[in-house]
C-alpha cells in the first residue's frame, strides 16, 4: 500500500468565505483585493506558487506578488491596492532541531508565540524576540527582531546561521536556495547577511531560518507594571520623568550587570487615556536583579511628585496589567505570557526612532504639548501614545556584522495611534501622529536623522511618510534612515538575487 499523495496547496479566491480574512492583516487600515491567496506548507510549494504567480505575466507588471507571515506589516506593503497575489506562509510553523545543520530550525510562518511555547519547553532556549505573540517571524527576524531579552542577549539576527529562500533569477526562474553564514559562496553569504536586518519582502520568500548558540532565558524574572495619573502631572514632573528614564538607560548599558539586563517600556499616552504607564522586567536569576529593579523604580518613580499606582487602562498593544504595581517574581515563560499581546484588530499608524542620548529639552516640550497638554487638547483617543523602549546593552555588542546598522542607541521609540475601522475621525488620528512626530524632531526637519542625538528608524515599524517631503524635510531618504551605510550592500544583494524587482513595495530595497 502506498501513501496517498499530499493534497495541493490551498488557493483562496474572492468567492471563498475565507477570502476576506486572508486578504488583510493585523492593521485593518489596509485591505487587499488580490486575484487569490495561496497558502503554502513547504519550500517546494512556495516555489510552485511563485512560479504560478509569475507565469505569463510581463516583467513590468504593475501588480505585485506579496508574502504574508503573521500579517503584522504596518503599511500597505503586503495588503495594498496594487497586490495581485498573496503568498501566505503561515501554515509553515514547524520548529525542530536540525542535526545536519547543528542548529534549531524555525519555519518562517511561525510566530513569536510558537517559539516561546514550543522551542523553549523542548530546548530551554529562546529567541530574544518581541512581546507581541502573533507577530510572524518571517518579517520580525528579517528586520532584526528585538524584545524584552535583547538588552541581555542581543537581537534575534545575532544568532541567525542560515536561511532558505525562494528566489527569482535573471531568467525569471524560481529556485530554492540555502544561504549560510559560513558558506564558501560569497553571494550566498551576502544573501544571509541581507536577512539580518534588511527587512522582509525584499529579496525572495523566506521559508526557513536556522539558529545557532541560542540563549537560555532566565528561570525567573521580576515583573513590574505601574502607572501615574495624568491629572497629577506638571510640565516639570513630565520632564523629570522622561529625563530620569533616559538617564538611567544611558548609564546602565553593561549587559553583564543586572541593571544592564533590565528592560522597560514607558507608555506616554495621550492625556485622554488618563494615565502614563511603565512596564519593566529584570532577570532575578542574577542575584542583583531585585536590587536593580528597586534602583530603577527609585530613579524614575522617586524623582517625580505624582504617586504611582496600578494600571487601569489599556496602553497601545498592551492591556491594563493590574496588580503589578508591587513587582512580582514569576517564571520567565509565565511573565512572557502575561505581557504577550497584540491589541485588537484595528486600524493604526506607526512611526519610530532610535535615540543615542536622552531626550533634549525641545523634544520634551514637543511631547508634552502634543500629548494633549497644549495642543490636541480636544482630541480624544486613549490609544494614542509614544512608547519608549529601553535599548542597547547586548544589542550594542553585536558578535558579528549584520544589516542592522543601529548599534549604539540607548532608547527606541514607537509612536502609535489606533482607531476602529470606519471611524469618522481617521484623518484626525493620522494628523495627530504626524504632528507629534514632526514636532518631536523639529530640530532635524521632522524625522530622527542620522546624527549624534538620533539614529534613524526601524524597518519593522515602516512609515511611508518618510517618502514625503511634507513630513520628512531632512533630505535623508527612507533608505538612509532605515539602513544608513548598509544600503549600498543591500542594493548589490538585490541586484544579484532579485534582478527583476519581483519583491517590492513603497519602501523596498531598490536594485538601482
């Protein structure tokens, strides 16, 4: 008796009831209308699906083929009006140890939570990736990938050993290639390097990743979540809070110390939220961990007049995490699950910045004003905020060169605004985030330029406004703000592995 052949990959067309859900992503602002969505399960199915999508199409076809992993692309790069076919690799979510590679293999459709709930229990190891459980690794890893363990263990790409990618060659033929860090072929080494921060949707369809020497998370962490009421703040209190936060992380950058491992997220919500929030986590396998948390909270909370209390309101992508105003020790995986969130499926707009130094006085004045204390006072949106993540530590001690060029920052900013679909005030929400971002970086013509204070933007938080001189008057193009000096090498990889620019979007790597 022979085994029955595997069923063909699934093709979802507009008349299929699954089509509406599969032609959009996390950000409901962008909804595509492709000819079909193809769900694939193996590298061979990816190649067949890609060849099918290319067949009979002219080289200058204005319609795009896009790739969906977890669906968390914040702009219209995957789900847009010009999309003809979506290749959905989410069924490819296997995780295993590959003895031949001497590495852990993670398929590109897996999510952060697959890694935490599958890889860690089986191996005791994890990727130092994001806290949003549903983010797909196909996009997260290729953009660099960071999370609560990154100050302690670096970026996900610091452990990336190999990738398997379906590419389209100069003859428009599809082939599956494996690129390793130590490959004899320089072109393959460059292809691997491009996937250590060059962003998804640029060079081909990633199907598998392999990682070596993955770190072991702490057995236990100390987790804190507290908030302050906006009504209690003076402008000086606000300045003291964000200054103390920046000063702390400027002064604690050694990942060999407990303070250098501590990770925090400061939630500077619009005043209509009612609260400013703070989440923090530290490794308490380190005997100095509890003292580091106390020192951090003393440095930040102890410097201002408002009294801290429990969180009562959702903040961005995190729900209200009550009962953590008194820090609690819990297993690392339990704490990760407590913080794991991706928010409701809703519309959103996002912007980012790397800071090499604490906030300037003018940046603080602008944030205070646009968070509703002087400007946008009549604007009401509890889900409009600036999230200030701690950064640096082990990130700034990269073990080898990667395509992530920002390796000396101390803070990473996420400007976020959310609203529900068909909200009559959508234009106002977008105006708010554009104005607060432009105001915060007014000294550098509206964006965090590559200079001594700021260090550009994060490709995994794409912002199409960087293409627009109305919002980016700096003269530094999006590719400089994302990639700095790495862009020329990324272009060379693009010319070698995607010479027909099959994989493209508004901010993709251009071959020329």
